[in-house]
C-alpha cells in the first residue's frame, strides 16, 4: 500500500507515499481511497482530514498503467470509475478536508486536491490538468469541481492549454486558498481549529455549500439542519460559554 492513514488527536492525515514515482496514483491506490475514507467518516473522534504527499503532492495517474490497465476502452472505463469513486469519497466526506500541496500537483493529483474543501500550497508548488495531452476527456464531476473553484474562464484555460501553472497564479485564480512555506503544518493548524469548532455547524455548512454548488435551493433537509443545530449539545454549550465569557468546549 502506498497510502498511509494516520490519526493524531482529532485530525487524520492521509499521505500519498510513493516518492519514486513522484506520488503518481496507481489503480490500486485509487481503489483504496473509499475504504480509507470510510474509516475517517466512521471514527467519531476524527473531526478533520489533511491530505498530503511526501516531497510532491502527486504527479497524477500512473501513466505506466495506461499500456496495461487502460489499454482498451473497457479498461479505461474501469480505471476511470476507480478514479471517480476515490474522488467522490473525498468530496463526500462529512468532515472538513484540506489538501497540503508541495511540489507537483498535476492531473489526478489536482483531482484529489480539488475534491478537498480547502487547499494550501507551498510557494514553489506547480499545478496542471493535462488530459488534452493524452486524448482524454476530463470527467464531468472533476470538471465541475474545477469550474466551481476557478470559474469557467480559467477552467477553459487550464483544460484547453494543459499548461503547468505556478503557485502565484493558482492563488490568484482561486485554485488554492493560501500559500505558505510549510503547507502541512498550516493544514494541520487549520484542521485543528476546525476540530475545535461546533461540529453541528461545520456539518451544516458543508451540506449547504454543496447544495449551493449543485444549484439546489433551501429545502426540507436544510431546514432540518437549522432545527438540529438549535437542539444540539453544541448549541447549548456555545450559548453557555458566551454567557460565561469562556471558550466553548465542543
């Protein structure tokens, strides 16, 4: 296995650990993501997830597998399904997710990063989505995530040119939230802060933001989130802490 899941206090860290391939993602690795994310979702002690690489975040899909596992249309479809399942597992995790990006973040690496709620990157990180160099049509879910983050104009430029962009450009177009010399430390810091907040609020916000990006409107599920929040122990603790002028203990 070239993915490592570690848990410290309330923060889980998923590390892409295949430095000999610049952390390129194999079919096996893509296929393992849903099971690993299930562990994070089911562990009530874990409140946030950081995804990182080693020296590089990820150079994308392992191109060496294209001649074997993706050599025909059937194989390519099976491979694409595994990638999509991994990506959806990240995007659908009901807990905050932060990508800590160093080195290259290209192709499938960008898919993983875009599936996260937030992205922090090193000043020398590099980004690209390159299906136009391979004769592949980027899947709908991944394209939508790119459009949601950078807007249609920049999504076109990124996909039409397949160019590699630098970290300053990534920050300017909204592909990353922050640039920092130590993305992993900053991601853990953000995750720890989120873990200390009212979890009912974070779950509700994540659900509503997803609905907004899907073009949905306020519905019974959203209204139920409001009701759940004011009836929750988090709400009681938040109000008590405010009145007592102390830090809440969620």
